[in-house]
């Protein structure tokens, strides 16, 4: 079973049956679909024609942006495992807040590219750590705000040492 919702306003329960039938909210869903090209489809349901185009698909987050007759619709899909985790109160178990950046190896801080209070996005360069004559750019592991910078330019650091704390 899948649960499909759009903008948190409408939700449909979609079931696939062994005989190939599809039910939506426990009603048989009969449709005719024809591929018009990559990511474009023509569908007929209840004597109504719909042209659908998949604009964007994020399979990890299970979100999809689809144009239906030119109107953009965002869909969120949950499978039976997502629904079970929600029911058990564990839906956010994979989401963790990053509180600090630690040195991945011993080395010398040769550049500090942020300051306290600065907002950063995942992948932004925070520090440059020189180790074994190579410069390593340490990047933000997640979106956040710089709280305290625990090192200064030219500091020697050890592996696992906290370099930056996020708020």
C-alpha cells in the first residue's frame, strides 16, 4: 500500500492487488495510460483526458513534482514502512541535528571561513585543515547557524577535536 498526499490537503490510499488491479481509497481505479515520451503521459480516467509530466522526482525523500494539464502538483508518497514508522512514533528517526564539526584528522588550521552567528548550508566551506602537506576543506554537514568557533587560525588540532559548535 502507498499513501499519496498533495500539499497536505488531500490524501489517497493506493493498493496494488495480485491480479493487477489498483484501488484508490478502496475503489477500483480503472484508467488507460499511454507514454508520450520520456516523463510525459496521456491518461484517460472517468472519460476525462489528462496529460501528465513528471517534472522532478526525489526517490530518497519520496517527493514528486508533476504537471497535470499544465498545473504543477507536488506529491509526497509514503510506503507501508513509512506508515508503520509514523504509527510507532519513529518517523523522524533518520533525522538528526548536527551540533558540532570535529576534526577528521590531526592537522593545522590554515583558514577560517565563517564567523559566529553566520547561517550556513550543507556543503558550505567552514575551515581549511592542512594535514600531511595537503589542504582539506571542511564543509558544513547540514544547514545550520555557527554558534562557537573553538579554534583559531594556525591552531594545531587532534583527530576528533571539536572545531565548531552549531546553535
